[in-house]
């Protein structure tokens, strides 16, 4: 699959972002579990747990989107360019239907 330099850079940035997420998400999950255990043993009040847990969950969800990582649409555009340009079933059926309708009109 031949790619331009820009496309290669976008893919490498996506890989870097994915690797960063793979590192940080388990760390954030461990912090959340630690806070939960602290709350269960009475070391951390429930209210403070809620104030700490909500930002952690939001950060875990948003982490792949933060920073200079390429957006999903950019990656899909690159992949779409690389797909072979074959006729789909729908386009073939549409062409055949148009031929049939043209033949019926000619009669």
C-alpha cells in the first residue's frame, strides 16, 4: 500500500496516540480502584471519592481524543483512498436495472 508522507505521518501519530492511551488508561483505572478501596475502608469520604472519580472517568474516556492525535475521519479518508475501486453489488444492480428500464422504454 503506497502512502504519501503526510498519510504516513498521520498513521504514525495515530499509533503514538494509541500507545499513549494503552499506557495511561490502566494507570487511571488503578487510581480509580485505589480510591474505591480507600472509600470502602473509610479512609476517603464518599463525597471526595465522587469529586475524584468523575474527572478520572471523563479523562479516561477523552484521553484518546486529547492532544495532537489524528481524528478518526482523517484515518478513514486515508484507508478509503487505498481501497480497490471495485463495483459494489448495489451499483451493479442499479446498472442492470437501468438497462432493463431502457430496454422496456425502447419496446
